[in-house]
C-alpha cells in the first residue's frame, strides 16, 4: 500500500512538486506531471486577494483534470479571511487544500502570514482548525522548522496540527530567518516523522538537488516522500530521474539538446496560451538558463533568450541552438 492523503494513493515514495510563486503555474505543472511528479500544488493564493477578486489570485485557481491529484495552496493572517478563502477554493474541487506556513518573503512573513505565523503557534493551530472545519476536503500544511534558531518548535507544532485534523505535512528544513541560505536541516524533519504519535504522512523539503540525495535522505531520515522545488525549474525530467534512481540505483539518459528545445518551446506555447504573450514570455525567462544548464558555449544564446520580448526571436534563437547542437557546436 502506498502513502495516502486520506484516500488519495500517492505511491510508495511520492515526489511532490513544491508550490513556487510565478513558477508552479499550470504549464509548468503539466510538464512536471508528464515527467513523473506524483502530486502538484498551485502557486500560493492570498486569502485577501481572493476575497477581493484580484485577477492574479483568481487565475491561480485554474486546475486541470490531467494534473490530479492537485492541491490548491492558500495563505493569510486573518482567520475569517482564511475560512472564506477555503470555501471559495473548495468550489473549484481540488483534491487537497494546503496551507502555507512556510513562505519566508518579507511582504508575506512580516504581516504574520506564511512563515510569519511561526511566531505564534497557538494562532497557527487555531487557524488550521478553522480551515479544517470549513471544508470536507483533506487539509495539509507546508511549513518550516521555526521562525529562527531559538524557536524550532516543529515537532510539537506538527503533532498539534495533526490532532486538529490535518492529513499530511511538508516541512522545509530551514527556519524563516535562514530564508534559502545554508544547508537544510533534515534531522528535525526526521524527529517529526519518528514521533510515535504521528500517523499522517511527513514529506521533507529542501536541498533535494540530485537523485542520489533523494535516496540518501529517504534512507537516512525515513520521510514518506520528498517535495521538490528549485531542482525542477527548467528540469521537469528531474522527477523521473529520481524515480529511476530510487527504483534501481541507475541514471536515466539526460535529455538531448533537441529534447530540451522541444520542451522549452512547448512550455512557452502553454505559458502564452494561459497568461498572454507579454507575461508568458516574461515569466519564461526564469526557466531558460535551467533548461540549458551545463551546456558549454551557451552564454550568448542564454543572453538572447532572457533579454528578448519578441516571440519570433525566441523561437529563432531556440532553432539556432538546435542547429548548432546537431552540427556539434556544443560538444567542442
């Protein structure tokens, strides 16, 4: 029997796509799903933005049948707003509602939302309880170890959140103060998992940058699965690479430059279709250098891709990349 969130079977060692602002949109999720992700999460949605009908928040509610199981992630610091948001989100029929208690960004955390709530664990528990009571859907939580070195209350907090009804927890192995710096500390994630009172799935997040690391952390820390974020940007193949290494310790053949070009073009097309040409092209810029990471002599092409706002020029540059690849230019 696989790891389950209520009756959603995620397989033996699920790989979850982390919710990432301006990254985990439907086009990117479609590619990650195709290449092995077991569970998706949307970009996080502001409860205040959703209640105000802010266009950007509403757009993030778009989920598609092919990407299930999918969780819609919400954040906020006002309990009443979070209850209303839960009711709005439930109508779009996600598989899970996930609460973000982990975002370290100043404009979120300093208003007491995201990781900001780690300074007030009783409020975190109360807010979660109200969200759980407001929906029949499974509620899960993504959080961090604590606000800073002196407030790593995650073992106790996770137990309390389980007791009021959450059905899985994903833990990023850093404090809010660390942001994304330093090394993620998975020992406390393991403490949560090994707490005999914990019955819900515990997923680890932070620094899963290679298939080897995923397997090492699986074995060393005993987590039920891992949540993958930055390693998947411009590299949706990463999920299948991890899966193969978990299965038999071998490496998949990396995608050729032709495959990378084809998937990049598909990503651009989906991106434009979903959010329009200007935003679609602009938000693809964060993906290009990762799609072509590690390729020698690539810098001039990358510069062209990240500075161009002209779709035809982007396509022409990608065509040139493929042509140069076939002529052996990148193997020099």
